[in-house]
């Protein structure tokens, strides 16, 4: 049985890298100078990147909530709130 080379030992792409690529995709799509098929390909890539970024942000939020433990409860605090 062969393994999928794309999923085997694949390390996650850093958030910043995905975000930069997503910004490039958006800029290219907004230019309006693309053939339809290329625009669709970029849109699909943008949706994938958006999902990856959202997932990484949710994971980071969870990690921050765990770090902000007070007593036996986790109390999420908005970023940038002065205590």
C-alpha cells in the first residue's frame, strides 16, 4: 500500500507564510486581469489558505486560554487588555 507523499511527514506551514500567500492571492484576484480558469484556481487556493489560517488562529487562541489559567478555571481574556 503506497502512502500519499503530500501528507507523509508534512510539517505545517507557518501562519505568516500562509497569510502572505493569501494576501497575494487576494491581490491577484482583485486585479481582475485573470482568465476565468486561473481565477477559479486562485479562489480555491485562497479558500484553502483561509481555512488553514483560521484553524491556526483557533489553536493559538486555545493555547493562550490555557496559559491564562486562574485557579482551576481557564478565563479567556481578550488580547491587549490591560490588567
